[in-house]
């Protein structure tokens, strides 16, 4: 990949899949010219959740986060583009949908809050996961996708947008 072109991991969490907004969210990434280089539906188990969320395993909210992420299938997407990690996080919005700005995925598709989640003993239902740093993005794409599952092809954006 040329300089400044990165790959990042997006997960459309079980709430997004069950609400039928997967296509809507994928369209947003396509609209800005980001390139889908890998995509699959996966129903993860507890062991895989602990690998993906290794930085959170010891935290108080992990139990409900795990329960949430294994509650149904997720759509995993490897997204490629210029500064893809930063751009996808910007499009994702703040972790708490209550605070996430309109225009972001979390702000436009959810309004759940930490307080409400705590009262109900659930995770914050916030639609999407996006890698937070370039280093974590590399690890997460490698955890979710084999080399064979990452595809090389040319989009028109590489001619007109990049
Ligand atoms: O997903 P993001 O990187 O924005 O947030 P995080 O701090 O890495 O937390 C991972 C996920 O755990 C969040 O997306 C929430 O679904 C969940 N979480 C939660 O349920 N309650 C918290 N107090 C913090 C996070
Ligand atoms: Mg995170």
C-alpha cells in the first residue's frame, strides 16, 4: 500500500445487524470513497471476544460488553483508505450515542447512554466498532481476516478521489 493508505477494522455490532441498518452504514463508507477490502458475517464466541477486546477484559463493563458482542452475528469489514483509521473513527462518533454528534454513525442511528446501560446491566448499544489507532487497526484486521480474505482490486475512487 502507498504511504498514508491504511486499513482499519469496522464491526457492525449485533444491534446494527438486528436493526437492519447494515447497508445504510456501509453506504456511508462507500460514499466517502473508502474501499472495502474484506467483509464477512461472523458470530463470535467468548474466547474470541476476549481476544478482540483484550484491552477491556479486566474492566467492570467487560461482562456486559461480551454478552452484547456474542448475542448475535456481526458484520466485519476491513476498510482501506487515506488515513482510514482516523477517518472511520470520525465517522463513527463518540462511544456514548447520547453524546455522539448528529452526522456520525452513532449519533444518527442510536441514542443509548452509559447511565441507561448501567441501570439495565447491559453494554452501551452503539452500533459499530472501529479501530482506534493505526497499531490496533493492524492487529485487529489480522485477528479478523486471513491474508486470503483481504482482496486486491481497483476502485474508481483510486482514479477520481485518491
Ligand atoms: O468502541 P469505542 O472504541 O468507542 O469504546 P471503548 O472504550 O473501546 O469500549 C468498547 C465498547 O465497550 C464500547 O463501544 C461499548 O459498546 C462498550 N462500553 C460499555 O458498554 N460501557 C462502558 N462504560 C464503556 C464501553
Ligand atoms: Mg475501542
